[in-house]
């Protein structure tokens, strides 16, 4: 992204969302490791499924808009 959020969104909105998710996971992983359990997650498999569905949905919308608008 090089600090330019608007150009990053134009290039790939799903990539920006994925980068933010990854950046948020770093402190969350450390916090969970210190606590000895997953922080704020009751069902890890279900949470991962929702995250993957949301990211896939964003990717599909981004791809569809690129096909239509470009």
C-alpha cells in the first residue's frame, strides 16, 4: 500500500481488507497466547468459516465490479 490507501483500494479492495485482517491478527495472536486461550472466540471453526466467507465475498464483489466497470 505504501501509505496510499485510495490507490490501494483502486488496485484491490480485497487485498486491503486482507492486509487489515492480517494486521489485526498479530496483536490478537499475542493476546491469545498470553491468556492461554483464544480471545473473544467461542468456536474457532465457525469464526474461521465466517472470516473466509466474508473475505471470499469481498473478493467476488471486487472482481465483479472490475469486470463491469473496466
